């Protein structure tokens, strides 16, 4: 049972959530979890000039870039993106816009999909960003998986995490890393998608 955590992160916050999601998915027996990113679109010299982006790139240098086959072969996928004006980022959008062939083949139909994101501000569009990723997944026939309120942290979180998916608030400088609650909810999401993928496959 293959689980793909497919994300983009410029300053490292979504990357931290992605790692927690992957850890959660790994808890499910029989899961083979891969953590992959998508091709960068920002020019190298822009990244060089931003200490935050440069550091995050270094942290992610071992993370492979996903191919379309990685996506098509997965039994469950958890998509992650930073918020860009209330939407998913261009890097993930661009990757997903190349999945026409997978759509034609119906390669993702009936597979579970979860979502996670990070914003600078609490009301900066976490839920819209999660929904923006869901729209594409729904067109692919994927089954949208959220986080149920049996996860107690959803009742008390002061930052990220909602029934729509995992998230974090990184602050105006994008340097406030996900909290323990954010990471636990991300872990729970990864585990849930893997559990559902396993049931669907059996
Ligand atoms: C072009 C651009 C647009 C953004 N739009 C929003 C936004 O609408 N709302 C928000 O809260 N943060 C916004 N942000 C901030 C990022 O979503 C935030 O820094 C996020 O935590 C970055 O995740 P990362 O560390 O994984 O790159 C924007 C950042 C950029 C560069």
C-alpha cells in the first residue's frame, strides 16, 4: 500500500507538517510512505537573497521531486501547500495541471486524499487553501478525507488544524514553526489517510 505525501514548501513550515503527516502514515502496518516535493518555479537568485527560503531549501535538499507516475501509483495521497492569496501555491498547481493523462485514465479514482497547508496569519485562508486542493482531487474522483472531531486537539487549537485538514500559522516572517497541536493533527491526518487506503485496498 503506497502512500504519497506530495507537498511544496518555501520557508519550511509545510515541510515540517509534511514530515509529521508521513510519520502518521508510517504507523499503519503495510504502508510504504514516500515524501516528495514538486518542481520549483522561483528563480534561484530570488531564493539566494532570502535567508529563510535558502535555509528551508537546504533542509529539503534530500527530498526527491515527484513524477506523475508517483502520483498515479499511490493508493492514497496527502497534498500540502503554503497559502498563496487564499489558494494553493503555483508550484503544486503547475504539477497538478500536468495530470490530464492520469485523469483520462482514471488513475486516482476511489483513492483517499488528505490536505495540509500553512498561512502567515490565522485568518489568512487556511480553509480556502485546503479546499482549493480538494477541488482538483474531487475532479480526479478521489475521496476527500478530513480530520474528525474525535481528535481532541481540534477543539482547543489556537492556530492550525481544522476538519478540512492539517495546518499551521507561521507569522508575518514565516518563521513560527508548527506547534505541537499542529504536528499531532498532521500526524493524525497521515495515519487516517493510510488507514482508509488500507481498508479500500483490502
Ligand atoms: C505570494 C504570497 C502570497 C501569500 N498569501 C498568503 C495569504 O493569502 N494568507 C496568509 O496568511 N499567508 C500568505 N502568504 C504567506 C505563506 O502562506 C506563509 O508564509 C506560509 O506559512 C509559508 O509556508 P512555507 O513555510 O511552507 O513556505 C503568502 C506568501 C506569499 C509569498
